[in-house]
C-alpha cells in the first residue's frame, strides 16, 4: 500500500511527542524488469480506502474521517 496524507496527533501521556497516522491507503505494485532498471509504482486497481485503524481510534473521540471520493 502507498500511504497518502497523514494525521499528526499527540497523547496526554506524551504531549511533546508527535505521532503520525496515514489517512488514505492505495493498493499498488512496485515492479522493475531487471536489477539495473528503475522501479515502477503502479496502482493495482484495488479499492482505495481510509486507514481503518485510524477510524477506530477516532471513534473514541466521536470523530470520523470523511468519505474518500475518487
């Protein structure tokens, strides 16, 4: 997956430590034809989705991520 966009947040236990969670996950393939070639990143055609773990975490605060529109 390719992670796009991040939510930066902090906990009460460690208010000076930033934490990051990816917002959107895109299924991709990373390929190259030989060791001397550059890598090619390509969308696999799968469903682009929000970070489910982050959605569950946000529910504790009665928040939710907006729907993904492609």
